[in-house]
């Protein structure tokens, strides 16, 4: 014969074990609140001016030779667009090949690379924009030039591990903001 305590414990276990079937919960991500899309004019006295998002901060880094390096920091989105301005100095073909070579380094991880030509005759801004889809380090790469004096190369990076699906809303917004910057770009 069993003791009364063992009977009570066995009954308690049986009563608490009889619940509804467990339901697995889907993996979720945090809600992303993007700031309002407003712009302000930004000017570098030597290279170019453009309309940038009000929530972006521009930093100028020290560069080698005649090049100038800029970082457009999107702090709330934990992303940075690294820009390099270079004088053409008769090296336009070499500068364009370098931009395409860098874009090609993403092909192993990219699901798709879409290119788009940018031709703004009125402001002499010509170039190519690359939307790189998938879990890549830089989802947006571009270069623009006036073909004679100015060449601007840029790439967007996030501060965390690449995850194209979860970063998609932020990536699309920043691509849109950078496209707006390029559409309003004026050479100095």
C-alpha cells in the first residue's frame, strides 16, 4: 500500500499535465519605426552638395592623396554610407572598373544584383546604382561622376550581421534616401 503523500503528488502531476497541446510560436522581429522622410541641404566646400535626410550626420575623414572620405551616419538605423570622392585626373575608366570590382565581391552571397543607370544631364551627374539583395555586407553600392573632374563612390553598411529579410524595411528606406541624395547632387 502506498503512502498518502505519494498519492497526492501523483494526482497533482496528472492533473497539471493535462493541458492543451503546445503551440510553437513563430520567430519574430522587433517593430521598426522609421523617422519621417525629410531632407536638408548639406555642402562640402570642395566636392559636392546634396539634400540629405535630417536624421543623418555627415563626418569627414582624413584621406590619402587628393581623395576625400565622408561617412553619412544613420544612427537610429545603425547604418553608415561610406563615400569616397576622387578627382578624375584622366583615370575615369580605372575608377569605374574599381567600383565594379568591389560590387563583384558581393556576388558569392548575393541573391540578385540589380543595376540602374543614373543620367542627370542638367547637373552632369552620371553613374550606376547597384541594389544587392540577400545577406550581403553592403546592400547598396553606387558611383557617380561628371566624367571630367569628379568621381563619387559610395556603399551602405549596417552595424550588425547581414540579414536581408529582417533589414529589408530599413534597407529600402536608406536606398531611397541615398537615391534622393544622388538626384539632388551638385558638383562644386
